[in-house]
C-alpha cells in the first residue's frame, strides 16, 4: 500500500519502543489535552490492545497509534503531526511490522470537523489494516476507508476497553461518551463548588444528560468514594478521587472513573482497577462476556485538571 500524496511527520520509524500513558505532570506543564481510546481485537495472529491517542496544545495537534507487542512486553507506535499549515498532509499512511506482520495505519483528516476539540467529531477516518483486513476503523467515513484500503472488514469486532481523557478547567469539566456502542452519546458534566473559598464546605456534583446523577457534600471528608447511578436503565459505577484538588499544592487533578456494570455481577472498588482494565487483552473472554450480558469491559477515566 502506498500513499499518493505524502506521509505526515511520524516520530517512529516502525521500530520497537516502549509506550507509556502520558505522565500527568508533563501533561499539565505542556497544557496538553489528551484523549486515549483503547481497543481489544485480533491482529497479527494474536489478541492485542490498540491505542488511539489524540493530543492538542498551543503548538501541536497530533494523532498517535500504538499496537501491543507480543505478550504485552512492548508496543509499536507511530505519531502524526497535524500542522495547520500543512493541509495536504492530513491524509496519509504509515507502515510498520508487528511481530513479523505488516500493519498499515491509514487516515484521512482533510475534512475532519474538530469543533475546537482535541478529537474530531465527524468527517474523518483512521484505519488499521493487517493481512488484508481492516482490524480497527474509527470515524464516520467508513465507505471511504474501505475503498481506499481495498481491504475487507475483520470478522472479529473490535471492543472498546477504556477511554482516558485529560480535561482542563477552573471548576467545570465536560465530556461526552457512549457506554454502549449502539446507544447515543451521553453528556457528562463534573463540577466542584466552593473549593477555594475560605471556610466553605466544598461539594461535588456530576450531571449526566442535564440531570444530577451524583451529589457529594462534605467533600473534605469524602474526597474518595464510589456510588452506583442509573443512566437510561444502565447501572454505572462512578468512582472519584479529588484529594489533590483539596490538599495538594502542586499540579492538581481529580480522578473519575465511569464503569457500566451488570446487575447480576456487582462491582467492587479496587485500587488496581485501571491497571487491570488497560492490561486486559483476551478477545474471547470479552466477546463471551458481552454475549452473556455480563458487566461491560469498558471504563471511562477522566483526569480533571484545575487551572487557576
């Protein structure tokens, strides 16, 4: 596969290199918003995690795609700079090897509508191709993606495992998410009141689709916790940790987790939950869990950074 119009700047030559999540301190210092989506699917003969990351700061708008290596020991990654003055560079492809199998990352962002956000809302696609199959396709221009790659869809449907977002604000943080692929987007608003007022008792409020889903009073004593809420007949476990908002003098972010659960499989709070979710890579187990109506493998992680 070749790209007739050129390849954007990639910071990887396709060689192996370890890939870590963005360091929270470096994120806040760079003023960089980050959106990471982790998918599980079969690629290069093995169930692996594929991470698609969008990042944006004052100087750079970028896209990164990483593929989990064998046994999760190492990842393969390519990065793309979306410089505003290189309009012709917003379409391209990159090829590299994953455990001996050729993987192509193909994208078209020429007409992508970002609406001022880090991740595009519409009119784009990013496709990952391996062994003549499109193993992962994000964006709404699916017909264009299949036509350009000339490859068929994979027989295994990718599963969205987790999504991580770094958001910035003074006291209000908003995002939108689908807890299940077939449903519509939900609007989530996180707000902390009176957090800097002397003597005031801070409160945490989370609204989903405009309605109050969670209201935590006496936040100085309840800065960590979890509660189950109902969203359109779906039970969602909400975890929060705003210790740094209240007591830290350095870069401060609150941590929130939204995880759909099954009424037949109650969830319990675990300090290692995020690590366990991001390391999960068994396609068969996830597919069986989904078919059986068990708890969803998906979780949304929100890092809410306070900007004074």
